[in-house]
């Protein structure tokens, strides 16, 4: 029993310094100069379309359209604190046909307010990776903030007809990097 009290005393003796702390006057005015610059990175669109999917019942489809609603800019954080946006695109074409990818931005009234156009050359056996970066700042960023719908069109150029046994594919990866300034 005596040993128990000695060990308790030793623990208490070494614990006492932890109950005291040092402090200084806090200056809450320092927060007025606070400036945060977070960056947000996310995937935007990805697709991988084999050449034979451009053919349905022996008939070639030369165009694909995808429409998406964008409600991101309804958030006041994005509208007020967004300083810059970069859209990155990477397209790899292994189909023996050229393509044009158009990314169209529409406002709430259905009016097209911006277009990003990417020409993808035909595949001839060599690596065929196309990259493009679109930067939205200033007036162009204000236009982006008015976007409520995005429409992506993949249009195949004329050339040798594709069949259900055609090989290759067209892949696109895209991402968004959003830069914020919070004061």
C-alpha cells in the first residue's frame, strides 16, 4: 500500500508543471490582415470512346453531345472569393480520323457565352496526345461565373468511314484548378 502512495506522489509531482502555462496578450487585430489563398483541384470530364462505338447498325455517327447543368456558381463562396480558374484538357486519339471538341458555356437564359475549341488530328501510328489549358481571369472569369450549363460536342471530321470492326479510341481527361483569395 505504501508503494502505491509513493507512485501516486511521484506522478503528481511530475504532473504539476503541466498545470501551469504561459500566455501573452492576444492581438485579435492580426486577423484583419489574414489572407488565405486555397487551391481546389478536381476532375471535370473523362471519356474513352472506342472507334466501333461511332458506328450503329452499320451507320457512322459523326457527333456526340453531352449536356451538364452547373450549379457551382450559385454558391456565394465561389462567386465572391474565386480569383482564377484553369481548365486542363488532355486528348489521346488512336483512331484514324480527326476530331473537333467544342466545350460551350451557356448562361441561365440559354445564351452561349464562351466556347473552348480543341482540334484533334487523325492518328497515323505515332503518339497523338493533345493538351490544352484555358485560363479564366478578369472579364473571362466573370463570364465563367455566369455559366449554368456546359455542352460538350465531339465531332468527327470527314475521312475513311469507320466500321464496327474499326480499332482505336479517343480518350479525354480534363480537370479544373480553382484559385481562391479569402480576406
